[in-house]
């Protein structure tokens, strides 16, 4: 759960360590023990340095222990590697020189780490904002992946689906077919067209459930469900209509105000009423 930024070892770091090994122990047979994550051509280093190098790759302490018998068998005069192999060699009395990272590399890695931390913090703030916005919605919001598994839900969705007996986070990971049986999400996914339906939940709560494709970068990433309280929709529509009436946004004239008496005009009025 914690971001990891590796301090990279460069060719210069390795060459500097090899030069120190030569100064201390001469130009004998040297074992170069590197982590498997280091992407450096040891053949090039061998060719440039002109040293008799045996190269080993290790991933963990078990690999380090497995290398030790090889060092004795090959009559290695000095080991060049990371701190773990060097510490073990010193315990056994084997000459060793640790590869040390240059100051510039450390500074550059710290800069990368700081930018990474800032990016993570920005992402956390954005996620927190989105979560807050979702939870303050009157509508229930539910998202599932292409396999029909819930990947996100807000508080209101938990209320609609479980009448508040489960938290929104408890819905994540559940199949949408169990939470909203016969929702028709597969048909929506196939046609790419949103679908609305009336659905009654526990306690006689009537809702309008909209199922629509969820697109990410133009690609279908699953389904999005919006669950709205039907009574709230009705109340909102009534309030809007009342507001419109109060503001005078109503018809001032009706068909009865038309004074034309021609047969054609009468026919048009009849057609309008029909």
C-alpha cells in the first residue's frame, strides 16, 4: 500500500566499486553480485574494465546464501555487490566492496519520490472529493465492471438496496444480478443504449432505475446505475411547474381566443385538440 521508488544503480557506480576493489585487493578474480532488477550489461563492464569478472544475479537473501559456495569454489578474491551480500561476505571473512550510489542519483531519486508523493496526494484528494460528491447525491449511484461485479457505490445506493442495513462499501464485490435482479444490464451492454425502469424496493419504495454503459477513454468499462426516488421526482416536477406558474410562464391565449372562422382554421383547431 506504500509507493516504492528504487534508487537505481548506474554503470558508473559499478565501475567505481570495481576500481576500489582493485585498489584494495588487486586484479584477481572478482565476483560481481547484482540484483535481478538492475538492467546493466555486465559484458560491457567486463570489456571496458578488462577484469576477470564472474557475474551473479540475486533476488533475495536465499539467493545470496546460494551464491556463497560458488564464491569458494571459484576462488574469488573479492566480491562487489549490494549491502546484503557484502555484509554476509564480511561475516565469513570474504573480501567485499559495496556498490555505493552516487550523490546525483540519490538526489534525482528523491526528486522522483517527492513528485510521486505529491501525485499520490493529489489523487487521494481527488478521490475524496469524488466520494464526497457521490455521497451527497440524492440519487443512488452504482457501478459494475463488464463481468457484473460492483466496483463502486455511494451511501444512497446502500440505502435503496438494503434500506440502510449495509454500508456502501459492503456492496463492492457483489454481483449486480443479486442486488438488482433482472436489471437487463447485459442487453444494455450489447446495444449500448440506456434503459429506464420502475422498480419497487423494500417498504414499497418506488424508484426509477436507469442503467447505462460506462465509458472510460471511449471504451466500455462496465455499467452505471442511477437509482432515483420516484416520489422525489414527482415532487420536483410539481415544484418546477408551480414555479413556472408563479413566474408567469403560462399561456396567455388559448385556441378559444382565435377569431378566425374559415373552414381551414376550424379544421386546424380541431386537429390541435385531437
